[in-house]
C-alpha cells in the first residue's frame, strides 16, 4: 500500500505560517536558531539539579528502594526546588539533591501533591550555590502543538543531558491532563524541566513515557501552569492541596472535553452534585472546566463555599458546595505490624466498594510473619480480635496492650465466580510495631 500526498498550495502555507506566528512560535517554516537552543540548555545547567530518594517502607503506589531523577530551582529567596512526587515519593523518604559539580546534600519536602505528580523541596541555606539561577517559568499559557521544546535531566545516569522535540498535544490520560511531547524521556529525566527552545522558559515538568510495546515518542509532562498555581498559593501561605472530591467522573473516551459526574458520595447534607451533572465552570475562576485537572486547579486554595456552574438534565444552573482540602501527604500515617504496613486506603469511591472506612494493607515484606501468613496488598482489615478499627491511633493503642498474638480478619476480592469478596482469618504476632510516615512539612 502506498500513501500519496497532495501538493501544498502556496497560499495555504502562508496562512499556516501567519497562524503559527500569531500563536507565538515564530515562522511555521523555520526552526529556532541553534544559538537559541544552546542558550536554553546552557541556562538549564545553572538551575537543574540531581535528586535521589530512598524509601524503606512504602505506602501502596510507591516502591521500596532508591529513585534518581531531576529537579530545578524555582525560588531563590525560599530556596525551593520543583520535581515529581514519584521522584521523592509520597511515602516517608530520605531525599538529597546536588547541583552540577557539587556534592549531594539533604533537602526537605515542603509540599507533595496527592493528585499531580509534583513536589516542592527546600534547600538548606548553606547548600545553595551563588552561581545557581532560577528557572524562568511559563505560567500563563500552554505552548501550542508544534512548539519546539527540550527535555533536560539525567537519563540512565547520563548527567545533564538534553533531548529535543516538539509539543505534541495536550492530553488527558488516567484522569490527568498532561503536556505531550516527542522529546525523548527515560529513567532519570523525571522531575526535570521541559524547556521552550523559542524563549527558554520552562513549560512543564518531565514526568512519564507511554510504556506500551512498539510505542515511540509518546512522553508526558506536568503543564507548568498547574505547578505555578501551587507555588503561588504556597507563597501566599495558603494550603494548595487539591479538594476532597467525593465524586467519580466518566472517562472521556470520545475526546468530548466534558466533565460528567458518574457517581457522587456526599454525606450529611443535600448533595450539591448528582450523577449525570456536567460541570462547566467555577464561577469566580476564568475559563471553562473541561476535565478533572482543570476543576481541581480552579478549586485549590478555596476554603470557603464555592459556586459551580453545571448542566443538569440539559438545563444550566449553579450549585453551592464546600470542598475541604485533602489531607497533607506529609502527614500521612500508617502502622507497621509483623512486616506489613496498614493505613487508610484513600479511595474516593470507597462507598461504592462497601469498604466502610476499613484500614488496608499497603505493603508486605517478603519473609515477614505477615507474608508467611499470606497477607496481601489491599487486604482490608475487617477486625482485630473481633473488634473493628477505622483509626490507626486506636489500633496502635490496642496493640500496645497485647503481649500475645492477635487474630486478624480480612476481606479481599474473591477469585470465586459467585462472590465479590472472600474472608480470611490470620494469627499474627505483635512485633516490630511502629508508626510510619508523618514527615515534617
């Protein structure tokens, strides 16, 4: 099979060139000068760092071990670095950073986002080099498709390496809005800057690549406008955490740019949102809302009642709602017992799964008593010695009084054809008991 291309019309090329120039990318037929590209990468040497973190006991979603990635300086006065949450971990971890030519030093987590793959770190005063510069962030707009960009980081430990490509699109995958690029990303690029090769501004945080077989040049970054919103709120002394949203949205399989409620789980009040509602905007925030990332961004920092514009049964209306911020990742707490980590599951649709606020198993150490008994990831703790526990502190207080093994009943998804859940009973020694998490903000 052959593919034939129609001959381009000169007037069409001229119009395309004018449109791209108007969008801020210059001539459609010319690439950025080599000197501009070199300058962008040379500047990145002064604000990009190496980051490594180590996790001993992870919550579900994180891994035990050491992760290496990148980050970049975004505020010299506050000595803040920006990177990915998965680089520093949402579990308790030891994190270090190093500027080019320098030694690693410990850094402190200031903020780790539970929704976006983003974290803010603080450098100790004596470890910030005089020559270090602050990255110039493009906070206002997302660059258009075709905009030339460069990814900077440390792929496979090839330190301070740049790759080049374009902005391929703005994409929603796994419920999150991403900046898509064909600039090569590999292990070690995570957390580094995605840089405009036109103006040298950072337009995103390098985050992920699509790992499907035979897939090439499908890579993703956190758009900088969402990171800038979090940085601005932190500077104002406000909590930038995303809101608690007891809502599940339909997956937008058809690229409809529509945020439609599939299920709502509000408690103790008349539900402001119902299944079938289409959220269109937040009244005091500019622009429409087309996906969950845009809604969460608009609701960050709101501690008071908020008015949402929605469509219900095809009719435009407004509803008032109050969304509390999600608990801080840095205050996340779990209980380590007999080689397993127990904590709240944290699912938005726990009501749908009929979990009843049960505690869940987040991690099991190979060869531990819990592993030997057959405990598994996401087992739900139904009772301990016949008593239900929904709170880590209450369970710790009870176990501290035991000097004998305890009987643990769990429920897990069933492998049988006619059951959703199956129940198991285990006897576990009360040993290696300790709290995990709660990092200093």
